[in-house]
C-alpha cells in the first residue's frame, strides 16, 4: 500500500518530496511477502464470502465493487509494464484459473451464485458444472482422489491471477529510488507520530537501535497492523473509534515441478466452516514465487496477539488504551464462536492440517512434500465496538494524516485504494492539469460505477490490460 501510494503520488505530482520509512531491511517483506499471503488476485471470481447469502438471496454488490477495484489495479500495473518500469509482467503476475468447489449440500447455493454473477458482464466468462469429468479437467488435484459418485459443483474463471505482491512492491520501490528521487529509509521503527508546534508531523523512531526523528507536512501510515498503535498515539479525535483484532494464519506448502504446475493451473476455493473468519476459506493454490512453482493449502487460522509477523506481544499491548477494552469485550462476546474457533485452530498440529488437506483434495497429502509455514498477520478493524472484515481509509480533517486499516481484499486493490486516499489526503497535488493528464494515462477508466454499468467500456479496458499483463482468455462459457 505505502509503495503504491508513493508511486501514484510521484507520477501525478513529481515535485513532491517523498520519504518512505520501512521497519524491515527491505520493502515488501511484511504482509506483502510471497508466502505471507495467498497471492490471489482478488476479483470475486471464486471467494464465496464476497457474495453473502441472506434467506436464499445472493448479494453480488460487494463482488461487483471488488472486481471493479481490481480492474483499476490492473490498469496501474499495465501502465508500469507499458512504461518499462516493470520489464516483464511474469516477474509478479501469472494467469491462474480461479475456481470454487462445493459439496452436495451447497450445490444449489453455488448454482444460484453462478446465475446471478454470470448475468453481469464482469463474470460473463464464468463457467459452471456438476459433471465430474469436466470439473476434474479444471482442477485435477482436487478431484483425482474422489469417488465418481460424490456429488460436487464448481465454477471456473480462466483469467484469474496469482500475484507475488512482494516482488511487485520491490520493483516499484527500485523505480522510485532510481528514477523518481524517492528516499527509502530501512530499519526504521516509528514509535510515535504527533503534531509539532509548527503544525507539521513529528515522527519519533529508532533506526538500528539509534533514536531518530523525521518531519512531514503530510503523513500516510501504511504500516499494516502497526497502523493501529500509531493512530492511538496521534491524538487525532477519531482514534477512539478504532481498535485492532489480530488474526494469524498458516499454510501447507509443497514445491512442485513445472510439469506438475501445468497439470494444475488453478486456485480452488471451498466453503468456510461455520464460525470461521472469511480469511479461513480453504483453498488449494498454484503459486509462482521467484520462478519456483508451489502448491499452497490453507489457511489455518490462529489467534496470535501481535500486530505483524516478527513483532512481539508488547507492541500489541502498548497500542491498547483503556477505552479499547469495552470494544474488545463486546467483540469477544458477540463473536465468541469466532474467538473459540481461532483459539482451537491455533493448537492444530501438522497431523490435523494434513487431514484437512486430505478432505479437500483426497490423495494429495502423500503425493507431495508438504511442510507447514507461518503466513503473515492480519489485524481486522474494530470500529465503534463492531468487528469489520474490510478495509478503511481514514483521513484527518485537516488532510495531513492518512492511514489504511484492515485487511481483505488488501493488496489486490491497492492502486484503487491508494488513488482514493490521494484524492482525500492530497487533493490539490493531483488536481493540476498535468496531474489529471497523467491520471488518465495511468487509469483510462477509474470510475467504478462506469466499469460496473458500461459493459463495452469495461470489456475494452479489461482486454487491453489483460493483453499487456499476459492474461489471455483461452476458454469461453460455451466452450
């Protein structure tokens, strides 16, 4: 998020003096790192939690928004490729079929979801099947060990993606330093941000054990879970409304050959257990990280009271305030089943993880060399006492402090989210004629309503950016 924010700001307002403060020794090593997330290019193709069901009525509004946001994101990435900022899109993005697979009790729900979604131009290429052999041709590793009489249903979208957000972040950051005059300070742990007497923001931090300070006229905090304690210490009036609910995760990972990767070019999402958080939907994914192919299965949720992977309990506790306790207790009572689920998942051992894999993809637990890995940490929003599963941009009234809170869909929509943040935080800088011209060059169409309501405009944008990113529609709904 932070690197994308800096890149957009510099492209539209080159005169800005931008410094990025990074806690780690390199960019994109936190939640964006290759195996700290599932690498799914989230566009609502396969994630059931983006189309909630209420009394047998499927709501597609959230799916439409996320798909439109992802289309805006792809426009930015295509611009980076077009300008030579990223030489090879294959360094970070790969076409990967997006599938949803459900057992007999959920078949009617998936069929209804398909009917509602495929009627919209966003999902007109989606395919649906209850035929064993056809589903097996889409996602062989999830079907090869199943008996033919087992009733299943699946949807597939051929033009889904797998994305290495860490590699993408690194390439953007390298460009910013080499070609745009942006300074990146590594190993800087910002502990407090407050207003100085002059009105600018004063940042108190440590760098490799030494106390350092920075000043900024405008401050954007894109620090993952670390955004919460900084907001608490900012003295901004709305800080009392927010608290953080940490959720961790693990995966099973297995390296595979290129030939095996060609056999299974998919991300297959299932249905979450009752009481499980949205991020715990089981899925078996093809991953491409640093030129190596992997299968990833999970996630296995955990309740770990830390803000980010690599940070300790003290950081989390030091960010809490007395006024947060009622909100935390309210969430614990209202979502007791969720808390219970997270705690139980935290103690799940390797044997139980393999058993879950075997249920989802029979025969796969012994076919590859699976090893448990720890994924990144997510901190969900508690706002006004209610637990929320999305993301929220928060900007101070004087437009000098902005931050992003929350997780899903996260990095997948970062260019669209950061564009909206720029609109709120630095409106004057991106309102010049030069900035508007550059914006149109980066984003041929960034209005979500236009993408949602104008099929021809959407298709033209989609096909152009997909071509530039190496994403090709090889199958049609009637194939």
